[in-house]
């Protein structure tokens, strides 16, 4: 397996894929260790994770460089991701004791009713490339804290980063047999599904997530899927500062080259502020620099995967053929690497793939609407259900709109953000299950009900 630098298109390193026999060896190693790891005190497991965090802090510059080299993520955004992972882990460490401790639900003379939370056992974590630190720590950190052993498969597009995570965990004192890394692409991920894990946790596309769910369903163990989105944004007509909102929401659409499951992927703007919003939005995007992601002032680096370039070209061609107007970009950048120019289209509609199918790139369609009712109908017109955003001066108005949308996360006057304290979940084609918050900690446990009756 070749790890490619998307900026230069040169091979960084070649790694040997894990064959099925090797995967079975790793699985058996984890199975043998599960009892010992689960019986350690939570405080002992927390010491290991605390040392891992210190390692992230100490090596953030080199780790960010590795992440940028293999994914094309601009270096400042790579640092931001690692710091974000540190912040999430800190919240988990502050709250894990509370949410994994036994809960006494009722106590009366001669009767106690209590819930305890036991580890699942050995879990499989098939992770993603767009935010390998953030989506990774959402799974393997609470899983390890809860007493599980973990087979961790980083994406084939972020394998070097996955190996650094493994190295730092082991340096922090995590036993070798508690976390094992699977190396390889889709074939390796598919082979993992043949092994009898006690839970499967996947981040990636809807197509792959659905296939995983179908294959492991008969095992009747937890299967969590964090999949794609076609996240809508609505700009109302009562905003005091349209320009500031346009600049903020442009970042929500284009940060990390739009390669975020919760990135803004379609925008609806009230006709009263449409022209001012579009003008400010385009002006902001033009200010950002496209170039070598290792440079501090670069906002747009290359896409991580070359295949995405063709998808974006197809979406632009389809939109233009159906009447859209191109205001910016619309093609591959004239330079080496997997670069696509930041692209803005208007006069769009829902007959276009751009407004219905996940883009996962630096491209956005902006559509004019007459009123809130039209905006709601368009926002609901999707198979996805991850996030939705409304920018409005009146909270009541925004909440009324967002209540009608079938989503896991609602944003008022913000977008493209995640909080460790709140559950991260999708509906419809966007996912199944929960990470983050107390629910995300307990997602790696089995509750046991205790009925204790004394004499």
C-alpha cells in the first residue's frame, strides 16, 4: 500500500497490508488481553490516556506535519485538529468517572436498584481520513477508558497518522495487546467484518456504512455508523450584519477544503438579503489563498483523494447544464497535486446533484428562497440528517425552523462545530448510534441491572 502526498503526488512510504491470517492474530491477541485490561482500575487506565495527551502536546508540530503530508490539510488546520482532539479527551477524562460509575436508581429498606456499566469486550474501529485525530478519539479513547480492547484501522489515506497515534499510546503505557492497528485499504476493512468483535464502529461514506451494517447485523452486537451529510444552511432576512454572517458561513462551507461530514453543503438565502450575502460570501472566499499546505498562510490545500476531483467536475457540469451560474472556480487548479479551485454556484435547484448528493469538496450552491416555509421544505428534501444551521437574529424563529428538520445536530448562528459535551449522531443516511457526551462514553459499555433485596 502506497501512502501518497496529495500535494506532490509522490509516494511518502510503502506499507505491507495485513492479510487475513495476520488480522486473526491481532484479534486473538486482543481477545486474550480483554479480561486483564477490563479489571484494571479506571484510574489506572486514565493515567495512560493522560500521558497520551502529553505526547500529543509535546509532538504537535511533527504530528501536524505528518497529517499535512498525507492528507493535504493546511498546517494550521492540522494543528487545530490535534488541539481539538486534546480538548475532547480532556472533557472525557473530566467526566468518565461520573458516567461509568454505578448508578443507584432507587433505594428503600431492604431494596436497592442499581445500574453498572461493563465493557463490551473487543471492538473494531474502522476510522476516517478527513479528521483522523478527532474521529479517532471519539471512539478509541472512550472505548479504552471503559475497559475494552481495540482493533483500530486508520484510513488508508491517513495511515501514517494512525501509526503515530499507536506509537504515542504505547509510549504512554498502553499494553501492546490492548490496541492493535490494522494496515490496509477496503479489503482489510472488509476482512475485519468476518471476525467476531463485540462492537463495530465506523466513520465514512453511507455506501460503505450500509454494507457494514448489513454484514454484521446477524451478530447482534452494537454497530455504530457515522456517515455522510448534505448539511443545509438558511440565512433569514432579519440579520443585522449580513456581511459578517457571509464570511463566517463561508468558513463553514470551505474549512478543510469542505472535506467535513458536518460542512455546510447547500445554502438557502432569503431573497431580501440574497444579493448582499452572495457578494460578501464570494469576496471572502477570494481572500483565502490556495497553495502548498505546509505554508502558514494557505487556506486551501489539495484534496486528499484524487478520485474526488472527477466527482466535483461532474457536479459542476451537471449544475451548469441545468441552468446554474458559476461565480467562482469550477475546475481543477492549474498546478501539480489534487487541487480543485474553490467553487461557488448560484441559480441552483434540487434537480442538480450539487444540491442533493454529498460533495465533500470546496464547492457550494447558493439558492434564493422567498420565505421560511420554502427554506424548510428544501432543507428537509434530503436522505441525510446530520446537521442544519439557521442564522437569524431571533432565537425563537430559528428554533421553530430547526425543530422541523430531521437532524442529529441543530445550529443557531453557528455551523460546522462539534462539542464533546453534546451527542454526535446522524439520522437517515447520516448514521446510527452516538459518540461524544455521556452517551458516547456509555456507547462502549453494556448496562447491567441489579435488583438487590436484603433480609
